[in-house]
C-alpha cells in the first residue's frame, strides 16, 4: 500500500488515469473515498494523510469561512485545472510545515491495526442509500461526477490492501456495460459521463443515476 504523498504524485503525473481530468473538485472527492476506504478497513486513522491541512489552508487564506481545502484553493485559483496543480504546491508546503511521520503511519503499523470485521463493509448498499437521502452531506453538492470519484477512490483503497470485492461491488462492475448498452454508446466514457450527457445538469444526472441503478439491480434480480 502506497502512502498518500506517492499517490498524489501519481495523480499529478497522470490525472486522466485516476480522475479523468485535472480537477481539484474531482480529486477532493476521489481522496475522500480513498481515505474513507482505508479508515473503514482499519488501515489508517480518521483524518490521517490530510489531518490539519484544511485548517492550514484556512490560515493561509486568512479566512474563517467553513470551506474544504479544495474550495479554498479553487476560490483563489479561478479554474479547476489551475487549482488542481496548485494543490500539490500547497500540500508540499504543508508537509514541510508538519512532520510527515505524524501524518502517515508506517505500513507495518497499519497492517497490524487492520480489523477484518470491516473488510465486508459494503459502500454500495450502505453508503449509496445514505447519499441518496443526503447527497450534500457526503458529496458537498448534488453531483454525479463527485459520486463517481468517491467510488473510484474507495475501490482503489480496497484493491491496494488486497481486500476482495463484496458481491454488491462485483455486481456494480457490470453497471458500466449495462449503461453503455442501454444508451447504445461504446465510446469508452464512464457511466457518470454517459448519464450526465443525457441530463440537464449534475443534479438531474445524480437523481437519474439512482433511478437507473435501481433498474439495473431489479434487472439482475429478475435474471
């Protein structure tokens, strides 16, 4: 399992591979899913990796407004792309300011702390139902793109620590091909982009996702 700094460097070098494009909003959702996955699997503590970064950014921006580090950087950058690359500069400064050993536990310690009771945690049943009821709490706003990034980050965390996918996770893997077949599209675009293309905006696309996902699950049950 790589540490957060290494993962960030890989995303910086090849953002398309992880989050489709250089976007600080997409990166923020991706990291939220990734770190949440590690936390729930018992591999890291709450807040590890970015602990203190939000407060540090607020101090740097001289603001007391309750806003995420992504929002603060985006506000002062003017575009998603500029903010994306600025994040790495800010995070490097943050690491120099705070001893990195306090942010990232050693891999040996993390492995010893793993609690297998969390290995069967099912984000696709538990979290998706929660997001459907209160999207703002988990995504910040109604956005299918943020949902996609959150799930990508969570899935990567599970793969890195070698936790096998649950049955609902394996079932979700077929959602991509089902969406392509339903809309008769074979362009290599993600399910979120396809649904967004046929929606008015991110809000409608997120609502449509839950409708389509329920249709997909019911179709699988009937089969």
